[in-house]
C-alpha cells in the first residue's frame, strides 16, 4: 500500500487494517492428486472433515468469525452436504482451490490450465452443483475468488482465464494487495494475497524446510504452535501499522493436534480483541474485494509477487 495512505483510515468504520481468516484444502483431494491415497481405501470420511473441521467451525461460531474457505471442486460431489450444511450455511465463503489441488505452477500448457477451469466450473464442479434444481442451488454461491495451490500463477494467462470465468479476485503468494487492470481494459482483478509467514504449513510441515531456509527466518526443522501464534499476531500488527491487508491461513488436515487447535484459538482471540476495539476489519475476502473495488485508489497495481516455492 502506498505510503501516502498511512495517515488516513482506509477501511470500513475507521478500521486500520483488513484481515481475512482463510482455510485451505478439504478431504482427500490433495492426496489423490499426488497418488498418496491408498487405492483400496474409500473416500468421503477423511479425518479432517469428520473430526477436525467440526472443531474448527465450532471455534469460528464461538467467536462469531466468518472465513473464506478455498475448497477443491472435486469435493462438491464427495462432501457436498457437509459444505452446504456446515460451511456455507454458517456464513462462510466458498472459494476455489483448483479441481483436485493441482500444483498450479506445474500446469505448464495453457490447455492444462483451461481444462482445470472447465472441469471446476462445469457440470462436475460448481456449475453443476448450483444449477437450478441441484442440491447447492440457492445455498452455495458461485466462486468469486481463486487461491492457486502452491501460490504461483502463469501471469496474464491465468489472470485472463480468471476474468473469463467470472472470478473477481485472486489469492496467490504475494506481498501486497493490489488491483491489476485487465489487458482488455474492461475488467480488473483484485489481488488479495497470502504470505508464507501467515500459512500454518510453513511452520508445521517437514516439506517446508527448504522454504524456511530460503526465507532465512526459521531453522529448517518444523516450528511449534507457539512460534506460529507469535508470528501471526506480528503480521496482524504490521498490517495495522501499515493500514493494509493480511490473510491468515489454516489447513484442517494440519489442525489435528490439540496444541495446534489451541494455537488457532489463540489467534482467533487476538483477532476478536482487535475487531471489537475497531482496530481491524475482520471480513471474508468477498467483502474486502467489494470494498477495494469501490475505493480503488487504496491499492497499487503491483502485488509484489512471491516466486519462492516449497517443492
């Protein structure tokens, strides 16, 4: 955000920062895509959905927080009832997270990328799920935002496809919220990014050792929930100081330990404290997208893309 904005309020009701709490990944989708799910084991009863998500959703209800949950479209046919009854009905936004958690940077051909859009928005994806007479009709809204698995996109190719399929915002790995004009000049794409420092996997997973080394912020070994809580709070404080935007990201499959669920609750308590003071605007990404479109001068057109990869 431009420095000249720092002296004035930019967010609703005088809040000094916009904060979006987000969730990523659902069920078996990522494991299936990576051939990690046993072929003999049925799908539809993943522990993250049957055990972890009810606890996380309970905490969100306790603190009256609505989130944006980026879900792979494959899940609509597997966990459709759960998505309707426990996520959408509770006021949470459903965002798009590819068809089956395909690493977006690896969709090298335009045809591969378009195929993922077509499947996710078509009869097997959100299009069929919310069509007239379908179970999701009137209960789940069409996607407005896309978070690419892995955080990377293919530049204007991805942006143009997002516009073509009616998406309004993108949530990639980057450092600043931004508004990017389209090549046609008819539509713009709002960038509501995440930083790796506000992703739970960055702290908890062995697979992120190389990214932790590249960022030179933490040792290669996984970090504790205490470290996560301290950094998440610090990033919120930084957003407040800069009167900016920050997205915090939790994965249900990683929140399966009591101490990690406690860490999430600690973060929620801090967000509620800041929200109730009027210091932050705690909102779903869709509301933040709408606000910045009404106040486009708040953001620049440079999201400062983060091209670092964890695998």
